[in-house]
C-alpha cells in the first residue's frame, strides 16, 4: 500500500490516470514527473469564482427587509458584551461567537447591509477555497469550474445574503478541508485543528466534518502516522467544543419546532446541492456520478472523489439519521457540505472533456479553449438559475419579512397606544425596527431584553396581564399569522392567557394584514367590565405620518 502522506501534489488537468486523483508523484501530460500547473492558472481558479461570488453576493444585498433570525442577530449584536454574555447562559449559546463578532461589525453602523456583509465575504472566500481545492486535487480547470458552479448555486447565494453564521461556517469547513490535504503531506495538523475548532464554535454541527474527513482517510488507506496526527487534531477540536455542547444541549428546547427529516427532505437537499433548475440538475447529476470514478484509484491516493463524496454526504446523512431520534436537522446546518458537490460535478465534466483530446504536435492534448468552453456552459447554467437568484432577493420570498410588519405598525399605530405581541416572539419586529413602534406602550412587557437576558424580554404573568388589560378600552395586537389562522396554537401559560383575555373581553374592529403578521385593533366588548368609566367610544382618526 502506498502511504497516504505526500498526497497533495496536484495532478494537472488532462493528465493520464484516474480522474481527479492526487498521486504520490504527479505526472505532467508529457510524462515528466513533478511538473506542477502554472501558478497563474491556480490563482485564476480561485480568484475568478471569488469575483463572481462577490458580485452575486452584493447584488440586492440591501433588500429592505429582515426575516426573524436576521432580526435576532441585529438586536442581540447591538447589545453590550455583558448583555450578550448574559443571554448565552439561557439561549442561543451555539451562536455566541457569531454574536460577538457581529457586535464588533455592527458597532460601525447597525444596518442591514453591514449585517449581511460578513456572510457575503465568507461566501466569496468559500468560492475561492472550492476553486483552490479543485486545483490542488485535480488541476486548475476543475478548480475553476467547481468554484464557478458553487458561486452560481442558489443555496450558496441565499446564505451569502443572510445575517447568520452559516456562510462563515461553510468558509471555515472548506478551508479546513483544504488544510487536510496539506496536513496529510506535511504532518503539520495545527492549522487544521485551529481552523476547524474555530468553525465548530461558530456552529457546533460543523463537528460532523470530522466524520467526513475520517471517511476520506479510510477510503484513501491512510497510514498510521496520518491517523495519529488527525486523531490528535480531532480530539483537540472535540475537547474544545465540549463546554459549548454541554450548554447548548441544555438549551435544546429551542429546536422543539423541528420534525424528523424524510426521504423528501433528502431529495430536496440533493437538488439544492446540484441545481434547483431542472436543466442544470439533470446535467450535474450524471456528471457528479462520473466524478466518483476516483473512488477506484489505487489505495494511497487521496482523490477528489474520496475527499468530496464524504464531505457532501456524511454530515447531512449523519444529522438526518440522528434526527430520527431527536429532530435536529435543518438544511442550513449542513450548508458547508455543499462545497463538495460542485467539485464532483467538475471532476465528471473533466472526464468528459478529456475524451475529446485533439492531436497537437504528435500527441493528443486538450484544446486550449476547453476551460473557456466549460465557463461558457456554466454561464448558461447561470441563466437557467437567474429567475431563482432574482426571486431570492425579494424579502417576500424569505421565511418572513419583519420590515413589512413594521411598516403596517408604523402606519396604523399612534404614540401612547397600547400594543400586545402574540406570541412574545412577535416583539422581534419592534426590537429590529424600533422606530416603527416608537412611543407605543408594550402591555405585556415586564422586563426588557437587556435587563432580562432573553431574546424577546420577560413578560408579565397571567394575573398581572389581566390587571393591565383591565385598564384598557382598546389595544393593538401584533400577532403571528400562523396563530391567527389556526396553524399554530400557543403552549405557554402567558400566551394562552393573552388569547383567552382577547377572546373573552375584546373584539377586533380593524385589521391590517401583511403576509407574515396581523396588526389588529381590539376594543373592549360592550358590557364587559374593564377600567372604570364608560364603554369605549369610536376609534379616533389616525394623524398623518411624515
């Protein structure tokens, strides 16, 4: 068996031998051992995809609305470090490092563009790293194609424009995978362990990357020296992650809304990885299968297939299997696994291209424009997915749009009027867009977010809430549409008390709907005792707003 140690010299595109393989000593197309691809070609394989990803990431980044998770990032990151630290003891410990990072970023200017800019930069880095990984394992042409395919994938573009940690995790995981290919040659695992440990602290499910890398080393037939080095690095990562894992486990009720994934979930992830438009999907799927030919290479070779197949499959599969017992799976938690899919597709495309070598100087070689033809085809793939990419930049196509709710509230409510958020999570809109609720009176709020160390503030109990509502003739209610339309029922005593009091003592007289929430005015029912005084009169007209 050939030792898996010096396995990172790249095989030039078009070289003889297994597709997408990294042999112990690479052979150049003319048979001269050790000739590496040109530095400029390798650089282009990383920089061109990065430029495309940066352009797509900045396109429409200021879409004029946040969804609920982005709003949480904004309102938490705007707190002081002591306030963030206090919050992490009760909720969202898994995002603690990210919140601290965003606290520093948003100190410059707390707006939506800056909120998403770290994700744009991280996605740009990931596209470059995919290109660099392909160039190292299979040559610059494969790296260029893979990096560009990653950049035009709607799933990558979606999280490139989201103010959450997932794009940063993808960059860290792809960088750690690239460092793995260096570590098996040099025996130096420190950088690999440090980067992967930092990535796991951005999101703990990145630890599943260790399983993928272990499978890759097993497929390559790694020698004991490599396993020892990797094992020490992996052990250090797990030990460093253990404190956060223990705290986040105690906060696992945050994931109570999840259900177990199904075969439909797996098929959806496959389409997201290979292309959501039918033409691109049915082109990429067979190419990815062709890219698996590197699995048949002699043992001792860390081929592209042996590295990227586990990267793409193992983390999602492991999380889906674990979720059959305790639901944990959401596709964004394994976004980093996307990096392997375009590399397999590009390797398969490279196999196809090498079948059309032309006679040049007595030898059969690839035409010089082969790489550019591949880029042109990727341009067609981009056109196929352009409607999806364009639609993704519309706030209405995110899970919800809190800016739309805030606009309704600002139009309908007047300073001094009482408001009730149902459930408490609906207060997220006011926390993200405080100007829209300036001057209104939050009836249920007992302690604000900074004082309570919570995401949405501490609310009054049922008895105190009843007493507060008893003094009101009218109240605005900002309610989740799922709750209003009966698709979700509250479980906490406080939320049930809100629903019961509104049903028993108030009646709705005016409603403004957004796709994500109901902003409804309730007035006290005639004959139902409330505050001392006469029953409510007509609703006064709202003054015009500037």
